[in-house]
C-alpha cells in the first residue's frame, strides 16, 4: 500500500475529514487504502491527500474502501506509522469491541 487508514471516527484532526462514512458507535472500522500500482503519479496521491481536508478524497479513483469489524495487517517491508510514531513491521490485528 502507498496509503492505509483505518478509522472509527470521521475526523483525524480538525482539518482532516478522513472518513466521511463513519458513524459514531456504529461498531465498524472504515478502511481506506491506495495500492501502489493504482496510484501511478505523485499528482494523484497529492490530490488524494489534499482532498482529505474536505472529504473529497472519497471520489479519488485511486482510493479503495472496505468496512470491517476486525482485520489483520501484515507488512513485510516499508515504513509503518501509527499516529506519527514509526513502528516495526510486525503483523497487527485490530478488532472492534462494542461498548468499551
């Protein structure tokens, strides 16, 4: 992936409408991702990232979306960044725990 975002809320920051389809307490994780081969140009990726401010990135042709209650992410190489912190490339498993 060039970009991967799993969110349970609409905004990641005051100026980032990252997951417009998220609903408070809906019990699902909205996953947005851009595969390396689908995003052929830096301009497409820049358009995607700039579109997150208003939620326009959901119309970007490079974006793919999935909804899940749990998922496992296995990264073999590259940089993994969680909330601004670089972490090791180890398998990660996430799951919704309703009411917690």
